[in-house]
């Protein structure tokens, strides 16, 4: 199980498959550079980023799903740890940000579904909702996507949200973390924090 969680009473977590851009996104929000890069699975334990002056932390959880050079057992173990971390801290997690690769997510979901498996992203989305954590899907790498609206509508369908995606702005946030284009995510987070009377934390979300 993961250790070393800072003693903070409020938290926003980034969760998702390896290489989708979680660490890049953390950098956008915190200004701090975390290990990012080509080699998926570099993050095996959570990266927390917190402030001495605030009772709040961002957490970048380890990636799950396929990782080159990582055996199946290890991958399953990471996923189990991620789920357990979220369960154990569910009271403190104000928003769960499920990060997906906008270019690849539909194909990956469909491939798993065709094999009779529950796709990791669909499973994680359902899990967050089930345990009552406000969830935002950060659809990253939109700079690589041409048929934007079509792709986002397809993603809604796969997640059980009725298209069009424009009616899910609090849940579906198309972004490009690498380009610093994350306004839809900032706005969705703002909505959720306000709804939970956490306006004092907006300073960490709004640019
Ligand atoms: N094209 C594109 N690449 C991105 C974007 N965000 C992150 N990346 C790249 O995707 C790779 C994985 O990013 P990383 O943050 O390490 O993903 P993590 O494994 O989820 O933490 C890196 O090469 C990033 O530069 C994006 O918005 N667009
Ligand atoms: Mg990472």
C-alpha cells in the first residue's frame, strides 16, 4: 500500500492509464515538474503536491493498464493499490480527475469490450461515481484529435452519458496539458469546488 500521504484534509486526485498526461497536468496546476515521459509506468507511487499554508493536496496516482516491461501481476497490483487509496481517502477526495488520451481512448475501450473485458477507464469512472466522488474526465491530448465533437460524443456514449458532450461540461473536459490548454478542466473543477462550498481552494485551480 502507498505510504507518505501528507496529512491534508482536502485532496484532488489525478488517476488514469500510463502515459495519458497525468504528470504533465500536475505540472500545469502546481508549476512543479514531475517525472514525465516516454517510458510509461515511471510513477509507481503517488506524487503529492501540497502547500504548507493550506490544508490541501494534489495527488498524481500511479498509472495502470498496459506498461511496457511491466508484468501483468505488477500492473494488477498497482491498480488494486490505486483503488484502495481512493477508497481509504474518499472522504477527503473532493474531485477525482480521470485523465484519458483523447486520441486513443475509444479504440482502447472498444478493444477491451470486444474481448469481453471491462475497460479500465470505464471501470474507474464507474468506481469513482459509485463511491460518491465528484468526477471529471480530462480528455487530454486534444491537439492530436481532428474530429473533436464526434470523438467526445463517442466517449460520452462509452461512459453512459447521453451525448452531446456539450451538456456535460462539468464531467467531460477536453484539454491539451502539454500546450497549457486546460481551461475546460479548471472550469469544471471550479464548479465542483463551489458546489462543495470549497471556494477557499479556488486559488489552486483558477489561473
Ligand atoms: N500531444 C500531447 N502530448 C502530451 C500532452 N500531455 C502530455 N503529453 C505527452 O504524453 C507523454 C506522457 O505524459 P506524462 O505526463 O508523463 O503521462 P503520465 O504517465 O500519465 O504521467 C509525455 O511525452 C508528454 O509530453 C498533450 O496534451 N498533448
Ligand atoms: Mg506520470
